[in-house]
C-alpha cells in the first residue's frame, strides 16, 4: 500500500482517528492515537515517546525513541465506534529512523533479512495455532493478606456461573471437549465471528474448533502465512479474540494452564522455508520425506531447545502446562505424527507444497516476534553447522515416549522444569541469537531480568494451596 492508496482509504471510510500500535518486550500491545489529518506528518517524522516507561525498554536509547508506522499494516479497526485506522509501528532511533535493538518487531525484520543474507532461504511460512479459553467470568486478587481466583464456565458443571441454572442441561463433566459439536460447543458462533474479523483483514484461517478442555477451551489455526508479517497477524488475532469475547460478556485468556488438571493452552508453530519458490524442507525418500536442510533445522531447534524455551514459554504458568500427559511435549525429540515430541512432522503434510514440521512446546504468553525469530535463528544455526539430531539422541522417535519406562525416558534431554531454569539456559546459550545482529546482549539481558522478576514474585509469595497443605501442621 502506498500513501496515495492509504489517503484514499481514509477518505472513503471517513476515518477520524489513526491508532498506532507497538509491542513491548513482554509481548503486549501499547497504543497512541492521533487525528487522521496529521497522517503525513506522522509518517514522515514518527511519534516520539518515553521508552523508559515501557517495561524492559530502558537503555541508553530510551530517551530518543520514535514510533515509525508501517503503512503496509494499515487496517480498519472495527471495534471502535469512531472510524479508526490501525497502523503497526516499529520502535526506531529518533535520528536514523532504524529499528532499535530492543524493539521486538525490528528483531523479526532483522531475522528475516539475516535468513536471506545466509542464502539458505529467501522466505519462510508459519502457522501459529492459537489455543485459549473463553470463560464466563474471572476474578483474581493478591495482596499481603489474601490471594485467590475464581473462574466460571457455562460449559462445565464443576464451575458454573452463580446465576446460571443449566436449565437446558447442556453443561457437562467427565468428558473431553475436543471437537465438541453444537449445542455443547456453546461459543461456536462467537468463534466464527472472530474468524470473520480475521478473514476480513486478510488473515487466512485454516479452521477453528472446540479444544480438549471442557471449560470452553478453543483453537483457531491459520493457513501458512509469511514471516515476519505473521508476527503482526498473531498480535491482531489475539486482539480480535479478546475484544470479541468482551462484546459478548466473556473473558478470553491465553494462559498456558488456567485450569488445574485440564488441558492447557499451547501455541504450536508450524514452519517451512522457501528458496526461489521451492520448499527446501522437502526431499522424497528421506525420513518423512525431509531434506537434509530440514533435519539440520530440526537439529538446531532441539540443540538450542532449552534456551529457546526462555522465549517461547516465558511465564511461570508455562511450566504448569509442560508436564507429562495432556499431550504436552517435555522431551527435546522429533518424530513423524508424534504428539509426545517437541517437534512433530504432520503425517498429512506429505507433498512438496505442504511438507513442514511444528514446534509444539510454545504457548501464548510468548512475544510472537521474539519467539518466532528465536526459533528461526536456532534452525538456521542448525543448517549452518549441520546439526544432526541423531548425534544428540533427539530422534527420530515415532512412538509415544510416555509409554516408555522412566529409565528410558530419562536418557532423553528435557526442557527446563521451570522459568528460572529456562532463563538460565538462555543466559548460557544465546550466541546463535546474536548472528547478523538480530538479537543483542542488551535485549537478552533485559528479557531475562524482566522474567526473573516475575519468577521471584511468584516464588516468594505464599500459595493458596499451601494453606490447604500446611496451615494446621
């Protein structure tokens, strides 16, 4: 889209406001809004802001940060009553207008350029599977003298809302929700409305359905979409899910484990690399018809897997999902159609156009720009150094490893057991992220510091269940 087309869109849609979105290190959007008449000035000069007020952004650059809009991201924001156009921004240096080292969106742009500079591939396609819960209500609180939360779901008899009598008898218990049909899938039409918003914005959706968790766990999966735009699209999708839910009096969460002893929310990343229009991961006759480059890419991800988790699963709650069972991958292995593996090669993706694999460990608390960029960098490092998974006992394994003996399972490399371990692994193994100046030490240090503060905040507080266990001892 050029400036002329953008102006025409603003005139045709009678746009009054332009909303600039940008992302912080933690993966949440921030925004600032200006009258549409100021468009040209903002596109030329950007919008200066106080970067030191954004968690994790404080650095020597923070006094001179500027938001520079990307007009290719222009989209109508249908949730506002006032006609509003959204533009996604990179956080740039005020003088050079180049994305700063700690801007997550600029990291993804640099990762894409680095991939091209290596000559390995000229483009990559990704699918993020967004899993989330839709709850009727949620309440949570935490202070020095009280802590707790309450969740309700009209789909689950164990946690019905107070004012819900279940007169239609559709709430259930002791069953799995996977692909539940209507009328038990109560929020199908809401989910379809979410998908309609996404499709209207050019985000192509493969399908959507009720997930395993009975208390209204959902999934929306895209088609293969181009990186790094898919990072922008993931932020837009999460925004649409949250705001559509609120319009119907519901609340959406991407927390990996909001409900004890039920399936958790992951964000599986499918990936494919292309060179001159050809899928470089496909080679007929190899294991699962994977090329050497694909095997090495997988090797890079698994070799750096413990460090990657510091970006793909950056919350204390992440590791309450990553437990044996619940189809949560905890071993750094790969295999064909193996859902117990960190990397699964889908059996149905068996042609040159579709051959790909998915990294199943990640979840929706990640910053999509940083997570996908880190995965890409690990895979490229695997290709550059020809890291063979077999040399490190990463597989392939095609059977369910949870059926193995504990002694045999213990021979496999595991993901970190908690956020602190993941951040320590990232501290020890991040050289691969620095290639091409994609990440830098300051960003990695700031991310670790930000997330360690979260870990310590949880670790130092009494837990409500500790009262149950220990109060009367």
